[in-house]
């Protein structure tokens, strides 16, 4: 996240925009110690030996991988 530098004087609207941007970024981040629900996004893993990338998927309760 890149925030613009503050202006030379306090501006209530700019500060409200800055706080809103920080809060949105905080909501979008995954937190340690919390469950993670990916939703429509994919969970991508990389094989440490071959460096091949895979997406995890579940179909009818069966966990599978899909090469990317």
C-alpha cells in the first residue's frame, strides 16, 4: 500500500480518506491465528524442487491439485 504524503496543513477529508484506505488494506490482509477462507480465489503452491506452480481445488470433497 502506498499512501500519499500528508499535506502542509491538516485536512479533515484527506485524513478521512487516508484512514479509510488503511482500514480497507487491513481488512484485505490475512491475519495470523485466524481462519482463512479463500472464496472464489485460488490457493497457489509452488513445488520446491521443480518450481512448478499448482492450484489446490476440492471437488465433491476430494482435494486435488491443478498444474498452472
